[in-house]
C-alpha cells in the first residue's frame, strides 16, 4: 500500500490500534443504538397506547355516567307530569339521587317541558344543593337553597335574566331524538367560560306524547385537568378533539381563543399554533378516513413539516347517543431516543478518548523505540559514510537490543582484522585522526608516536612452512604486541606482514625510542607457532618511528615518516655482513 510510504514509524505502528478502537467503538455504538432503537420503538408503542387507554378511561368516566344520571332522574317508563309542581316531591328525590350517582362531574340535572316549565337541581356538595324552578311558562327562574334530600327550601332568589328552556339546544336536541339519548354540541358555558357537553333524553307523558326533555351537563374541565396532569416528554402532547377538529382539551397550550370581539371561541386543531397538534391531527384524520374503526388504541408514525419523525397513538370514543371524540398522543421520536442517542454520543466520546489515549500511550512507547531505532539509523548512516566507529547508546533485551548487538558486532568486524583480531588499517587511521582532533583542542598538545612494523623476511616463512603457518605467525606476533604494550596504546594490522602502533602519550623521542626497542626485543623472541625442530634462530622485525608534532601534523604524514624510517632501518640491517645477520629466517 503506497500511502503507508508517507507515514512515519510512529504513525504506522499506532494507526492500526487507533482504527481498531474506532471500529470497535463504532460497532458497539451502532449495535447499541440499533438495539436501543428497536427496544424504544416497542416500548414507545406500548407506552403511547397505554396513555391513550388511560385518557379514554378518564373521558368515558366523565361521559358515560351521564346516561345513568338521566335514567335515575327519569326512569324509563315513568311518565312526565303535566305540571311540575304536581310532582315536585318525587322530582326532588329522583334528581337528588341522580346527582349523587356521579356528582363529579354530573352535579347538575334538570328538566324542561313543552309548556316552558323548568326543574333543575344543582349539587354544591354532598349535603348542600339548590333548586331552580320555573312553574309558569314565562318569566325568570327562582333559586332555592336546601340541605339534605328532603331539606326545607329557603332563601329564594329570583333571577333577573329570563331563562326559556324551550329555546335551549339541549331541549331541541332531546325533543327531536325520539326516545334515545343524545348529546348536544360542545359549547362554552357563559358563566364559567368552560367547555360543556349536555346529554339529553326525551320524556313522554302518560299517553306517549312528548312532554319534555331531561338533561345533565358535563363540564369538560375535568378532561383538561387530566390531560394537563399527564407526564409526557418535553415535546410530547396529548389532546382530545371532535371529528370536526374542534379541541376539547390539550395537555399543553390553549383549547380556546379570543375572536375579534374578545369573546372566547373554540380552537380548531388546524388553527393551532402548535405544529405538532396540526401535523398529528392531519395524520390521524387521514388514517381514520381510511378506517373509521379505532375503538382500541392504535399506533402510527408520521413526519412533521420539517421532516421530523413522530410516534403517535390514537383511539376513538363513540356511543349510541352520538358522542364521537378522538384521543391523540403524539411524541417526537427524538424524545424517546434521547437516552439512546446520548448513550451513543457517550460511546463515541469514549471511543475518541480511548483513541487519544492509545495515541498518547503509543507515542510514549514508540518514542523510546523510535529514539533507539533512530540512533541505529544514524549510526548505520555514519558507517555507510565511512565512520566505522559511530557511537550509539542502545541497551535493550528485546529485538531492538539484538539488532544493536548485531550492529556492534558488525562495527567490530568492520574495524578489526579478521585474522589477528587487531584493529584494521581503517580503524587505526580513524583513531589517529581522533587523537589529532583532541590535540587541536588542547592548549598544551601532548606528543604521541607512530611505530611502523614490518616482519623481516616473512615471505620465506610462507614459502618454507606454508600459508597456514604464516597465518599462525601473524597471530602470534599480534598477541605479543597486545601483551607488550599499554592498554591505551593501539595496535593494528596495516597490510600483509605490516603492523602499526600508536603510542598514545610519550614525553619525548627518548621514551618513544625505548618503546621501539622493547617492541624489537619482544618480536625477536623465538616463535612458538612453528615447530622448534625446524627453527633454531630468533625472530625479528624492522620498526620505524615518527613523532607528533615534530615529524608531521596529520595521520598521512606520520604514517609516511614512520614507514620511511622503518625502510631505512631494514635497509641498514640487510647491509650488515653475513656473519652479523641473525640465523632466523626473519632476521
């Protein structure tokens, strides 16, 4: 992969782990989000359906008790009296019992006949009530207070406003509904300014002719209070609406609004300021138009105008008296998935943190590895450029440590003579250069000396005893010089049977001459690497000397001067009379 060529070692070694952590976190986060979404969708459907069911139960408790109220006030088969005052005691008893059936919310039951007479009983509490009477076909009503089912009527108050029962919507609806119950349209009560629905039923006389209408009011404020008490999500909403879109109650926002004259009028869902109400009503209305049956809660998913998914549940409340309400609970899916989304975000953040920690830890570890590798790389570059003695500080027990050991071994081999184990020519020249560099940095340079050594007549050994014997002689000579010189002095094999020595520090030429004399005596001892029976004479070598700084200021000059001095001494030895020459072939 070519793109890896542009990455550093740290990046190459760290990137796979970072990618692995991110992929693992993405997989875990994705699976968690997917599983959470499925679980949330399932639970949200159940939750919304359960909430719609609860609202339906609350609404039915308010609504369906009205039928029992009317049946108690005027039981089926009981004929209406021709005059209310003729049956006042029975009416009081039955209507007291009727308003006791569901005093909350059906605390008011009343009756009006075709003659304009009116009887109404309003319960203020379990014991206190008021009776509203109009025993003549014209004029206002008279209101009496009393306590208990048979309590004495007192404190009569005559209303100033004329109440005509035959002109009320409940009377006309009940009169036209034959013998069945009916619901009036929901209206705003002029006293309480709350929504009210009235259930009415026709009542006949003893001859089966229409006599009047019995009714009970149902305040829908209880529905609103119940909706407001629901615990929904921050953006969810629940509401009850009629099929024409007029709101009955909502969990938030108004269900009434002011008209141009400043009067309260009903608010239609299509005109709501809440976009969720508008969107959900349109979606549910479309679903109901396709299937009117929705007695049991159903769920649906739709999108708002801004393409946000919404989960909803709905149900329809209907009865034989003509009631037809729709219950809707709608919650944006984001509300349900909030925790799942937050968990996914936390997973992503943890993944990024883990990746960052991986990178930091990786860089910390790799900085050590990279530092050692860089030292080896720099040392290798120096060796490639000819600096065979390049230094580096790598001490490890792992693979990099093995590499460092191998590199040191390579350096040693490059700087050593394979046969004798001494420093080779390159190593010697570099060491002398380093010594010269030290001299230039010193205010008072210290002299040192170079010895150039050439074995006398070494060719005859190879010819007489073979090259193997010659190699052994070279090895023996090398060991003699190593043992005869100081540890700080350097001995190297220069070429063939030529050796060089750097005497690291000598005070003067006299000390250097004494060192040369010691080398000559050391090399003149009998050789042990050749059969003594075949060799009876002593060995020998010619040793040249050059002093720094008198004989030269650089390594080339010093080696040349010591080589020339060695050559003169060899020529002088060869010019001696034969009788004076040593008998050893090296002499």
